[in-house]
C-alpha cells in the first residue's frame, strides 16, 4: 500500500525538538537530493539525501557491549564476517578462512587495501590488535564474554592473513563474531586518543563516519565516500547512497510513531504494538524480527529469599498467565516465550522446555502448600514461620521494559497476588541496574532481562556458575549447577552438530526443570519505513538496522 505521506526530495526541511506533555516532539530534516535514476516499479532513484531515523534508547557510548551500542556501531565499524539469512557465516573483511582439523586455529584472509577512515591500514595487525583488546581490556565486555574462556591469542601472519588461536574447540566462534560487538576499530585511534574520544567518535572502516553526537538528541553520521569493505550480504557494492544518517533518540513511542506518519522521520524503531497493524497497512515496508539469544525472561534468585525453594519457584511460574498477559499487553505482536534460556529464533532451541509451567493456579497453590506456605495474613499474603511470601521484582524501566512491558508486569503482579504472593515491582534506571545498586543478592528476588546472541552458546555466558575466583555477574539467578556447567561446556566444544544440539537442548531442560528462570516474551526488532525510502534491512545475527544500502525514490 502507498503511504498518505507526500514528500519532496528536493527540499530540505528543518524541525527542532520541543518538550511537550505528550512526549518528545521530533525534529528532523527531510532529504536533499542531487540526482536520480529510474528504479523499476518504484519511481526515480535519488542520489544523496538524509535519512532521519528515530530510535528508542541512547547508549552511553557509540560502541560497546549493549545491543543498543551494537546497533549504532554497526554503521561505523566493519566485522570480519557476517551472517546470512539462512544462518550461514559469510565474508566481510575476511574473504575466506580455514579452520584446523583440531578446531583450534582459524586463519582469515583479509581484503587487501582496506583503510580506516583515519587513513591507517586495516590489515592483519589491526585485526589481531582488536581481538587482543577484546580479550584483555575493557574495550568491549560482551565481546570478551562471548569468546571466554576459549580465546587464546591472535597474530598477524602477514598483511592480509591473521591467525586466531583457541584453547579448546569452539564451533560457535565464527557465528559469535558476526555480532556488532566485534567491529574492528583503528588501533591508532585506540592508542592515541582518549577513551572519551573513542567513545564518542569511534574510527572504523564502515559506510558512515560519526560527524557529531548531540547528547540527548541525535548522532549525525556522514557518508564515507571511500567505502570499499561492504559485507557479502550487502544489497549493493559501493559507498552508501545517502549523504547523511541522522540517528535520533525518541523514547516516547507515541511521538516516535507520529514522527513517521507526519513525515518528520523516514524510519522508526520499536513501533508501538498498538500501532503495528496500522503500520502494516499504511507503509510498504515493515520489519518484525525475533532476536535470538536469551529472551526477556525472569532471573530468579536461587541463593537468597523465598525462591531458594524450587517448589516456590515452580509455583511462581504456574501462578500467573504469562502467555495471556503478553498477548494482551502487546496486542498479539510480540510472541510469548516460555523458554527462559534461549529465544525461539536461536539455533538448537528446545521447544519442549518452552511448554513447561502453563498457567495453573490450582497447581501453584498445591506447590505452595507443599512448601509450607499454608497460612495467609489479613491481606491474603501467604505466611510461613512468621514470614510473608514477598518478592522484590526489579526491572529496567524505560530501557528494558517499555510502558507496554510495564503494564504486563502489573497484570502478572495481580495474578500472583491471587495465589498469595506479595510481589513488589521496583523500577530501576539504567544507571541503577548496571551501576551496582542491585548487584547484592539481598536487593532482589526476581529480575527480568534479555541478552541477544545468534548462538546457543549464550547459555554459557548467562548460566555459567559464578565462583569467587571467576565471578559471573551475568548469572542473575545465582544458579550454581555443576551438571549444567559440564553439559554446556561439552556442547560448546562438540564438533558434531547433532550431538551439540542434543547437549544444548539438555542444558535448557535442566534450567527449566529447576525453574532457575521463568520465560516471558521474545526480544524483537520492529521497524516501519516511509514509502519513499527503499532497501532498509536488518542484520541477521542481532537485528541491527542497516542503512548503507538504502536510497530514496521520488
């Protein structure tokens, strides 16, 4: 269908941000065109222009270990390899690679002559330097945990060949390094500039460069006219078609969607689910992608509080209609996910584990009675030995949970109350959640979160036991299960795909049987695109929006 939006590509329009009671009023620039060619069935293709994109969250850095940082750094930094739609790993900076028979050595052949935008060579020394930084510094924590403890070292063989050695076989390695966290940066920039300078304007070899970061408003990207290192999955070969990309931060969903319908933006991320059906009818291009990895699910504190008892954890899982709440709260757009370990789009997903703990309050009451929570106080809350069945549920407000997601938690809170739980919803800011306020196990009983990853090896990152010598701060369930650890490690190093699948499925079943986590819904990329902008797409491994192939038509 065509959009009612009418645009004039030869005019540049300017808007400015203003705060209103309804949220942010988006400011944008319409595109400025400098030429056009005919595109079959789509009008005349415009050379140049400015894409105005409305995103949700502003990251603390333009690269780093959060998915929102991977989304934005993908515009600037190229990776060694990329992932195709069928899940296969394809060339990018590396044109080909060889894996030794023992699975311990990966030798990559690099494109010759690629340069970073500071003019320095993107050669084998640069790639080796980046991987050493991933492992041995705080350059990118997610890159580090994605290859720990398997990564050993990287070295340049010559200018176009780099060798990466592992401590033990890790067949998931290639898939994991397709993630945006593994974007290659200029070693010269990393060595000679301050941490803040690299944070705000990382130097890569990508299709765009960072022109300016207006904190609280937008990042302005400029086209890299000398771009030569597009991935094999790109829709065209050559530099970006557009001149600029304005990546605006618009937290309010109403304002974000309105900006697209009024022509102030060309693309928006995270379409409010209440507007999704309308967006599908109104715009030719809408994208809905289920992100692989750990879904939005509840970590359950197994070390302190009421959830140290498996029966209570199981009762909590049975006690609320999670599926119904998700379907209602998200208007049928975001899928329910019963598997707390990995999302349904993740390879080696265990669909049987996803069916555990259906909504059954009778069964929940039986389990709580069995656990000794047989009395109730005047408020209807169950008690045992003078203690109440209370649980502190801490959630990321505004950056993990939107207002729609918070409404779902409120609905679940009421249902848990019916079986005798006093669930206290505690909203936390990003600074509070990641700054350590809730790192002490005594500060929470449940904590919902997600972690995107294209590999079932996410199980090791999230569920690896935490020890004093090797703490795992990602395991917010504090779940220490040696059998689970052995199964995941065996899966990670198993070179027979069928055997690896069986082991990954077994690991998911262990987590589910013990109710160490409780599923809720999938993490998603949803986007809507104005009809005069073509070839916007999302990258496979994490759902990152790609603008280097996009162009306007008139």
